[in-house]
C-alpha cells in the first residue's frame, strides 16, 4: 500500500498542534508560580481577607441494605453553625445497584442507591457511607 501526499488540511492541523503544545510548555516553564514571593503582596492580602473559615468533614455511619429492600440511603449532617459545601460517598454495592441521587439535602449531603435490576429486592450486601464538607462562616 502506497501512501499519498498529505492534504493541506492535515499539514495545517499538524502544525497547529505542534504550536499549541510548544506554547503551553513555554508558558508553564516561564510563568509557573513556585513560591509566594512571585505573587504581588496586595493579591495575597486580598486572598487572605476573603478566605473562608475552617472546613471540616462530617461522615455518616455505614448504612447497609436490608434484605428484601431495593435501596440503601445515607446522610451526613454538618454541625450547627456550619454549612455544606460539597459531599460524596464511598460504597460497596451489589450487582444491579446504582447510585440514583448524590446531592446536598438540608444542611448536609445525602446519597440513595437503588437496585435497578428489574427493581428486585436487595440481598443485604450493599453498604454506603456519606461524607459532607462543612464550612464555618466567614470570620
């Protein structure tokens, strides 16, 4: 099989790729911030004054699916005086069970996993724990 001449579009696309990659490399090597001395003091003061309060993590206990039920639910609540920033979960779910909801709820984070395999009941082997990142108010 003999290869023909590259089309003009291929030549332009290839040279654009090389230029874009080399430009990013040059910028990263020249403008990479490696210490706070490279940042203007007024910017550092502005960042420090707008910084939020302390961030903590709230965890739920491990929740296990009950045999005969087609779901497992867990919720982590932020302590009083704080508010939820984000959240997530860790899980070991049985076959056919998927996370249907992973979102803030009230002052915390909730996750619901449902057995979607023909909406069959669980055999009690799924487990789920939720984490919520909670921030105290700005000082």
